[in-house]
C-alpha cells in the first residue's frame, strides 16, 4: 500500500518505520526536515498525501492538525483513508473528519496509548472514531503499528476515549503520589505501602505498573531519576483537552479540574517541565500542608 506519513517526531518516526518494515511504500513529511530509515521524503505535506491510499498524521495539536488538513485534503485521492493518530481536542478531530469526508475521503481519529516504547515495538493501542468503512480500511495498519484497536464510535470518539482515559491517569497518579507522601510522614515503609495497596482496593495502573516511588514495584521512570516516560507537560496537555471537552458539553469534572490545575502549577511554576509525570511524588515529599 502507498502510505503518506506526516509528522515524524518521537512517535511518528517509529510508527512510519514499522509500516515501511512491513513492506508498505511510505512517504513522509515533517516541517523539521526529519528523515526516517526506509521512508521516502516528500517536499510538503500535500506531496506526501498525493497518490496515497492511506495518509497518517502524528502532530502536536489540533491547530496544527487543522492547518495540515487544509493542505492534504485537497491533495487526497478519492476513497483514500485519512488517519489522524495525534492527540487533539474532540472539535478539531470532528472538523478534520468532516472536511475529509466532504472531499470523498475516509476519515478516522485514532489517538494512541503506549508511548514511545509502544511506537517503537509496534505495540500501541489505538482508540478509533469514524465510520465502519473507515475503521475497516485503517485496521490492517493499526495491526502493524499496534497490538489492539478499539472502534469507539463515530468521528471524535477516539479522542473522547483518549482524554477520558488520561484524565483518570492524571487523577490517579496524583492520588498515588499524595498517598505515598502521607505514608512517609506516618512512618510507613514504601515497600510495605506498595505490598498492601497493589493487592488491595487502592490498586491502580499508576501504583502497580508505573509506581512513582523509586526502587519499589516494577522498573519505572522513578528508577531513572524521573526521566520521561510520559512527560508532565504531555499529561498537562491531555488534562487541558479533557477540560476543554468538559466545558463544551457541560460535564462536571471536579477531580479532572483539580488535576489540570496541579499539573499546570508543577509544569509552569515549579520544576515539572521535562520530568516524568510521576515526579509528583518528590513534589509532595518536599511540601507540607501550607
Ligand atoms: P513530537 O513533537 O516529537 O512530534 C511532532 C512532529 O510533528 C514534530 O517532529 C514536528 O516537527 C512535526 N510537525 C509540527 N508541525 C508540522 C506540520 N505543520 N507539518 C508537518 N510536521 C509537523 O511529538 P510526539 O511525542 O511524536 O507526539 C505526537 C502526538 O502524539 C501528540 O499529539 C502527542 O500528544 C501524542 N502522543 C504522544 C505520546 C508520547 O509518549 N510522546 C504518547 C501518546 C500520544
């Protein structure tokens, strides 16, 4: 299959490489001039999309996605499948899908979970929104880049699933970190805390699989001085997207709102920028209630 791939950053480059390795003819474009082994380089986003049966975008945000779709939709071949894997706001995802469909293209929003490691290993999870026909066209490519794809409903529902998942993730990470910091002050050993909580009703992915306490639980960014992993600023981006969505549909999300405010403080006013999102634990450790 001929595939255009736009946005060859931390995630896009390994995803494009895996498609090329699987035997597809991939042409990529990135404004930063990135090149990827096995992937031909186009001069523009439109040139990467021209003649392609599938066009994948992996871009920083909704505003950039809209600008890129203005360039690539007119260049698309009728019936081609446009797959956006970026994490963006639900409105931008629905806008991009409507624009593509009006031009006779299939459209899927398919944000991913699994991070850079998952992109490299081809083990991402895709959460997809779009028509049955669009999902069916994209599925063989999801199978190469990932290990699971869930069709969540019409356009935008992939992004809805992603931001709801990550709102839970942000809230749960904060809860896990503040509980560790409280346990420290109560004189509870961290390993004992892990042994109890990881097998009790407070268990969670953040405790059991990504424990924020160094030397406790499976290996995680905490064991590497909180080098990301999943950076605090990316967590903040996703929590903000959840807040924008909640405002749009008038949903009450008090914990999501609190998590967004705390990650904003951590990233913008404190030392969270460039650290893993689990570095909330040393933040709490260093503080009292005041
Ligand atoms: P990144 O910043 O490394 O890559 C984005 C790439 O897009 C950059 O190389 C940039 O030059 C390029 N780009 C920007 N504007 C462009 C344009 N107009 N035309 C062509 N290329 C353009 O980001 P990333 O970590 O690869 O993340 C990409 C998306 O995936 C984001 O939406 C992010 O939220 C999401 N995501 C990231 C992770 C992660 O762990 N990094 C995990 C899940 C989802």
